[in-house]
């Protein structure tokens, strides 16, 4: 236990030093990763406490030098585990023996993984088809509310032509970005039809 105590404490401190600052980050990234960081830190602390206290006590009880033949499920498990160990050992020996074929297979897996990775979408928040589109319109600052309503009617007329649209909600004079009342801004919430009623995704409809 003396040999691993220092390493366990070091791992706990390092992970804590990495993830604790993430919990205090601001902006969108902070909001998204705060729960994740707190979960990691708490899990590491609990795991470290168990490893330093409960695990050694359990080892004393479990690793006793008792000579008895396992029965039932434990006998079956030991038999299957021994067979799996032998099979894995043979597989490793064959892999080492036919190293060229193994390297070719490994290279093929890397190529396939890279080819699949190129087709994946990347970004902080990947696009999802949730059936809702938010549209924001802006007039010059100081414009009257009546002019903004005219702008919203123009937007609604264009959106209504899309066959994928189900409902349209318009909030004239409301700025979604700042959650404030502004006479020159308009927010439009477009609700699309159910997935089985429209052939295109929300990204296609938005385009």
C-alpha cells in the first residue's frame, strides 16, 4: 500500500487541478461543461477515498490463502476465464508470428476510421433536427414597432411558402439575443411538421 499511496494521491490532485477550473469557466463552454467537470471531480474524490481506505480492507478479506475448490457459477467462470486466457495467448502468438499481415490489417482499420471520421460533423454543438427553427430580424435602431411588424409579415410570407412548415410564432419588438424589449427587432419561431410528414431535415428547410 505504501508504494501506491503517493501515486493515488497524485492522480487525484492532477485530475482535480485539471477539471476544477473548468467548473468556473464562463460563457457557453462553461455552461456546457460545468456539470461534466463537477461530476468528474466528485467521482475522482470518491474513487480515491475508496482506493485508500476500503479497498485495502477488502483485499485483506478477499485475498486470504484458502484452499478450496470453487463450485457452481465460480467454477464455470474460472473455466471460461482460463479458456479465454489460453485463446488470447494463442491469438497474440499468431499476431506476432504473422506480423506483416497484422500490420496490414491494422493499417486498414486506421484508413477506415479516418475515412469515417471525415464524414462526421464537428463543432461545439452538433446540428440536430429538433423540428424548430429560430429566425431573427433587425431593422435600423430606432425604427418604430409598426415598421418591425411589417418586417415580420414579410418574413412570415416567405416562410409560409415552405411545405415543411407547420406553425409560425412571431414576437415583434423582442430581442432574443439580449432578452429585452426593442422596437426594431423581431423573433420568429418556426415549428416544422413531424419527421414522417416532411422529407427534408430542419437544416434543409432553414437553408
